[in-house]
């Protein structure tokens, strides 16, 4: 960013060079944002906490927004906003991000990814004698 600032303030630059510097600056901002998001995965403490599933899904989708747009992918969401799980926030976000990346790589352009989350009831099976 500093190098772009210095170059941009140099005299006599052709308009095409200024255009490419603008593009480079936008890409650096985008990469910086993604880097902050990824580092956020690892700043979370390693302890288990109650985590809103919708928050993790939204965060993973936000991180992958440029890939989603590049493939013109439609994301169909179906989840309850208040659903929570006990997990390590950063690790759960990483798992969901990996699943989304795999999905994006597997579908054709203009495809759709459906994300559905619902509560489950775990019943212990009775052992027969």
C-alpha cells in the first residue's frame, strides 16, 4: 500500500498506470480483508462455547463472497437464527468454509448451493436383553 501511495503521487504518470494502481489498491484491500477474516479463525480461544450457527455460516459466506460472485453461484439458506451448538468458534468456521470451498469447486458456473441447518434430537437406543 505504501509503495502504491508513493507511485501514485509521482508526477508524470500516464492515465493507464494510474488505472492499474487503482486496481492494485482495490485488490490489496480485498486481500487484507480476507487475511483479517482468516486470522480471526485462529484468534478464537480453543475452549468450547455456545456458538450461533447462523453467525458462523454468515461469516464463512462473507469470507468466500468473491468466489461465490465469480462463479455466479446462488446460495439458498435455510436455518433458524437462534440455533446454537457447543463448539470451538474458529474451528467450526473453518470446517464450514472448507465445505463451501469444496462445493464451489464442484459445481458448474451459475449453480446453487443449499445450506440447511435444523436441530436434531438425539435418542439413546434401548439395548435389548
